[in-house]
C-alpha cells in the first residue's frame, strides 16, 4: 500500500512514515499543503493522511482541490481540533475519516487499512461470509455452521461492521463511531463487554474462534484457517 | 417675532433673561464662566467632580434641550395666537363703534344739515375719552372736532386708515395713533370718526410681555431641570465607570452599584453584574483548572518519568524494557484521556457560539445510552432499567448531553456494584428516566448504591474530586464535573439528591421550543 503523509511536524511525519514502512507499506512525505497537492496529483496513492493545519495551503483546501480535480483517493484527516463541528467540517470538505491528535499508531494503521480497502471492498455484497459464519444484510439473519444465531439489532450492526472489515483490525473507537455514532470516550470500556457478548453468541461451542482480540489495538474477525 | 427669538434655547438665553431681571438662577452664566467650567473636566482628577461641560454633553441634558425647544416653541405660538386674536377683537370693536357713530351723525346731518352736525360733533368732541371727531369742508377747512393735526392726505382718502394724530388739547409735538374712518357726506362735507389705539397696543404689550416672561421661565426651569437630571445620571454613570475601571484593572470581585430604583440604569447594572459574576466564575474555573492540571497531571507525569528512568537503571533484559515501555504507553493513554476530559469540560463551560446546538429527542439519548451500558450492567450484576417512552424535544449539543448521561450511568453502575453486597437487602439496580416537567426535561439516574453524603454533594462536581471511598476505583474524578459543565452550558443544572439508599442524579435541561415529530420507528 502506498501512503502520502502531508504533515508539517517533521518528527511526527518521520515517525508515522517509519512505522508504516515497518509494517510493509510505502510512505511519502510532504511538509506543506502545496507540496502535498503536487505529489497527490502526480503519483498514485492508496490513502492520503492530511494534517488539517498546514503551511502554504491548509488541509481542508488541499482536500477540496483534490476532489475538484476528480482525485478520489481516500483521505484521513489528522487534527488537533476534535469537536463534532470540526469533524463534520472535515468530512464535508471531502475527507473520509477524521482522527484527533494525539492518537496511537495502531489506531491510525487500522483506520488507514480500512480506508485503503474501502475501494473494491465488500461494501456492496449482501451476504458476508467468514469461515462458516454467514451474515445476510438484507434479511438480517446470521448463522454459523447452518444453525441460526439470534442477535439484538445492535449486535447485528456490530458483527456486520466487523465482518465488512474481516481480516482487518478494527479499534474500539472505530466501533463506537461507526456502530453507535458516538464520538466520545466512555469512562469504562463498554465496547469490550459488547464484544464479549457477541463472542459468546457466535464463537461459543465452536472449536474455531472467529472474533479475535488484537492486543493493544482492537478486534478482528478472521478465519484462522 | 420676539417670542420666537426667545424660544431658541441657547445657554446665552439664560444670560439675556437674567439681564432683563427674570432669572433667579444662583449660578452666574457668562460664556467665560462656561469655558472655565468646561476646562474643569480636562483636569486629570476631574473624573470625580462632575464637569460642567461633561454635563452639557450628557444624553439627559441633550434630551432636555430638545424638550425645552419644543415646549418653548409651543408656549410662544400659543401666546402669539392669543395676542393676535385679542388685537383683532379690539379692532373689530372699534370698527363697530365708529360705524355706529358715523351712521348716527349722518342721520343728524340729513335731518338738520351741516349746522346740526357741527353742533353735535362739537358736543361729543368735548367729552373726555378716546374718540376722535373732525368735520371739514370740501377743501379741508375744519368746521368742528377735537383733532389738532393729522397725517397728510388722510381726509382725502375715504375709508379706514391707521394714522398718527394730535388732539386739540394736547401740547404741540405729541403724537398718538388712531384708527379712523373718513366719510364723504352729501354736499361735499367730510366727516372723520376714530378711536385712539393706545388701549389696544397696551393690551397687546401686556400679552407679549407675559409671553416673553413665561418662555424665559420655561427656559430657566428647563435648563435647571436638565442640569439636575444630567447631574444625577452622570453621577451614577461615573460611579459605574469607576467600578468598571477597577474591575478592568484586575479586581474581578468588584460589582456595579445598584440604586434599587429598578430603572434602566439599574437594569443595566444588574445585567453587567451578572456578566461579571459569570466572568469571575469562568476565571475562577480557569485558575482552578490550571492549578489542578499542574497538580493532577504532574503526578502521573512524574510516575511516567520514574518508570522510564527505573527501566534504564535496572533493566537487565529485553522483557524488562518491554514491560516498562508498555506501562509507559498505558500511563500516557490515561493522561491523554484526562487531558481530553479537561478540554471537554473547559469547552462546555466556556460554551457559547463555538458549541453546535441542535434539536433532538431526549428519550432517544436515554435509550441509546441505556443500550450502550446494558451489557456492562449485566456483567456487574446490576439491573438497569430504562424508562423513556414518549418523545421529549431538547435543544442542545447532542454529543455533550449523551456523554453527560453516559457519565452518570457509568458512575451509577460503578457504585451500585461496588457497594458491599452483604450489607443490603435489595439487589443492585439502576433506573434511568427521561421525564418532562414544565419547560424542563429531567434526565434522572437513580441507583441504590452507597450514595453521596450530604456534605460531599457540592464537592463531587468539582474537578478531580474523588471521595476517599472510591479512590481505589478507576476514574479521573472528572465525570461529574463534565456533567455539571454540560448542564450549565444548556442553562440547566445537575442535582444530586438522596435516594435513601443510593444517589439520585438529575440532569435538568431546558425543553426545546416546539414539539418534535413523533419518531416513526
């Protein structure tokens, strides 16, 4: 995967780029908005990571310009501004995801991977399958190994999101944002309890677990075979 | 007209009035004096003493001048109208009398000829009074009457004339004015009958003088009133200005004086005081936050640093370093959470334009939060009951209200479960309700845990305050502070009440103006 990091804080940019290279991705860096725009127009990237406040041309204007020029590369906005309004503004400008500083690299990586695979991903499929687990998005039915599993509406949406991104790490914040549409940090980690409930419904009694906890990052639905 | 001139309100008008003996103002009002007074306000310490020039520039005084002008013009025109009509009335009366006399004398002439006329006129002319008579021949030779001299040509113009004259018995050189009518008798004789106008002029003069006096008095009293009002207003505004200055200098505890008269200045002062109250509270909050940040963020930062240092000093193998680094990340995550919570509180408290406000259903929020926390409560053995059936429109920041309610439920679960199970009869339970009361929406979270002692209830909403009993539980001590800040941002409040046993936390928020459409799902 090829990533462009547009960030004026050199230390932060170097750190992210190094970390992406370590996990096997290619990362280019641009230190200001104009350079970022030039690179994004010139080369083909899978994901752009754009800081909101940049010298020469700010992040939102850079995104607007790219979208105007019909560049539809997924963009993740990085910002110190974390209010709902800021996020809404960022997404309205053409961003695909919004991450507030400070963030952990595992969170950034999980989000970037989800973004990169969004194109040509399984968004259009009506039935998701992972191993012998099946989720029908139209009839809202879930079954494993042929026997039906009864899920609450929220549990269904949780599993749907996890299965849509099967094989990818999904963080707690991503779940809270995408499944519950909450953008705050609950004091207690309520997501863990929801996951363990879901796990008891889909993995209990099966020798092969499908819903995995990725330590220090989040969760993943994956067929281990 | 003289009245109009007087009515023009000038400061000099007072001066003129005093020259004519009308004014009873104690202050001398020469222009030089005015200038001197005006200069007074340029004194550096002149803020205390109310300057004369400053008085002249007040709104109250300017308004007085406008009213004064209007009143003076009104008085002047009223008196002018009165004077004009009186004059007309007197003139009419003169004309009628003169006409009657001419008719009478013409009859005498017709019956007895010129001889009889001369006789009658002679008799009448001798009577004292203001009547004038003259009979002349065709070429102007006087036959009878009491007119000594007339303005030239009067006898040759039949009809009404206003003319200067001298009576026969008057000494040479005196001059009076009269309204006369010259009548051509058959046979070429001319008859003049008239009335002296002195009476009419005197009446007119009396009215004019009265008018001038009253306008002068209006001006003097008006100016004095204007000065008095302006002085009073200025004194209060100056007192307010002084207080604002001390406040601007940094003493936020100062408050504007309120006279208690409930007038517009009082209302302004009360509003400004409320504003100051809010600013002071914000500043206090700001100071508290910085103090608390210094204290409460320094502790974990020191711990973080110690851990890293210890790993460097004592670490023998990779796993030691690894453990230390993992611990460091955990600690810094906790720090970031605390920091985020502080920012959120600060933002909710400063509130205002930066916060996105919308309309939403409070019952929806309650159900959502209930659903989010249900598995957690279940896991902890706490019964969580949600009671929010009907739609309840609320205006505010959806995100913040949700988080505030989540904090309350989070706390309730923590404490309901934490309570020593052996010591009570009822199983731990929590009820979350949304209920509207008047124009308020009450989001209530009730638990049957240990509750909060009366003495501590005020304290727990402060930042970083954690009751001794809960120190061992995880948490930043910011949860209730955020709830309280969110309540204030929405113009509501957080009430902590005794549920005997347990705590009843009520988040009071104002209801939205109009009804939300009933949810269809």
